[in-house]
């Protein structure tokens, strides 16, 4: 009995932590809605059409790049990673890189692999190649739920991300939460405000007439509230991406999403 | 210019088949400005045609009103086994071409 006690205490603590975490969520898991739920039926149909979804052009290109040897060592992504091993990978990003202890999103991971393993130049953010590769990788997790880990080294990034999400910014003095936690489902001019989930990115946006990363979408939001846009790949976006992943925990990956 | 084409691999003679094509192209309208204020030159795919065993079965004159990465869908009658050949050209004179075989039975 004595031995069991610490475990019991631990279990109770874990349970309490779990409850506390659940209470922190502004949108309870049962009410989570992917961005596609806020689209018109035409765009939803386009996203679900494997052929006509324009994002599939990038996914196809990504598959070619995946198998193409590159860099000084002339190895391809497919030279190390099997297709089976890639299923579910994108659903767990952003995550802590074990070797460096740093937070990586898919874009950073691809460029890290290119530098350290292939001896290749990094791909520029929003370049067609990086969008294609990340779209292809994310597509392999299609339908799988987002699983974001915020324990260990990720915890500090998570807290920064959460603070960033709740920070009032720009001329309109709005935080992400003001729209996406408090007002989702209501109208903003002709649009319905979504819950702001990352599960469809990289996504094809009608406004862009092309594919874009989650960071491009975040920048679009910042521009919309007339706040300063941070440079691509900055740590604040990364931490925010981690928080968004946790917020969307359980939503299925939809890449390549089609959005307004 | 990458493109995706979807036609049935097999069809019965006389069957109406659905042909779908999605072409990667910016379809630049000529009305947009770049980051430093310069007008971006118009560049759209202006002709898309489809030949079925050498005979033209579809032709579209596209213009700046068509969105980027145009998706076109049309129908034709499966007459004989062979190829559907797609050709398109944009304002800059860039040509694209794709070919897809079909087997017709009966």
C-alpha cells in the first residue's frame, strides 16, 4: 500500500494537470471545427476533389522532388525515408528536434535535412519547391489527427506561443483570440470567422491564387489587423504554430486545403 | 508548365467520356502591381485545345477573367483507341503539351 501511494499521488497530479489543460482550451475538443466547415459548398467540394484541387499540383511536384537526388551528396529524401515512415509525421509538427533541442516546423525540418544530410542549399520560405515538399509530406498524413506535444523542451515555446496568441497588436489592437476564440462563426463583412486552425496548410487560397504556408496565412492575419508582419521563419511564428497545433489537437490533416 | 489530366483509361465505343485538365499557370491579369509598384505584364494561357487521334475535339480561348491554375472540364465521345493530346500556349509564347492514352472497346 505504501508503495502504491506515490503513484496514486502522481496519477492524481497528472489528472489535475490534464483537467487544468482541458480547462485552458477556449474551444473544447467537441466544438473544434476545421476551416473547411466555414467554407461554401463549392470550395469544400473543390478541396475534396483529389483531381481538381489545385493544391494537388504542388503535392505532385513535391513527390517528384522527394525522389530527386539533390545536394553535394546527391541523395534524395526518399533515399532515407520510406513512404510508410512518413505517414503521420506532419501531424506531429511543430515538434522539438531531439538533437538540437530546438523547435522545428516542417519547413525548418526540410531545410535542416537538406543542409545536414544532403549538403544542399536551404529552400527559401514560400518558394515553389518548399511549398511542394511540405505539401507532399503533409498530404501523407491526410485524415490523421493533429498530435502536438507540449511537454519537456516544448513547454516554454508553448507558453510563448500562447502569450503571442493572446497579445493585442496593431492599429486595431486585436489579438488572435478576439476573433478566433470569441467571435468564430460570426460574420466579418462577407466572411464567416473561422476558428483559425492550421490543419489544412500548406493550403491553396483563392485570395492568393496560389499555395501558401501557415506562416503566410499568419502574416495575412497580421496585415488584416494592421500589425507589423514578422519575417518568415521567425521564432515567434514557430512558437505560435506550436500553440495553434495544441489548440487544434485532434483535428484531421486536410492538406492541401482550399481556402477563400 | 505542369498539368494534370484525367480521362477514363477504358471506354466503350460511343460512350460519352469526361475529360478534365488542370494546368499550373499564374494567369497574370496585367492589372496587378508588384511590391515596388511596377505593373506586372499580362500573361495568360490564351488557347487550350485537345486533339483526339489528330482530330480537334475541343478548343477554348481563355482570357484574363480565368483564375490562376485553370481547370477545364468537357465531354467527348469515345470513338477509337488512341491518344488525347492537349496543347496550350500563353501570351509569352510558352507552350505546354500533354498526352494521355485511352483504350476503346466494342
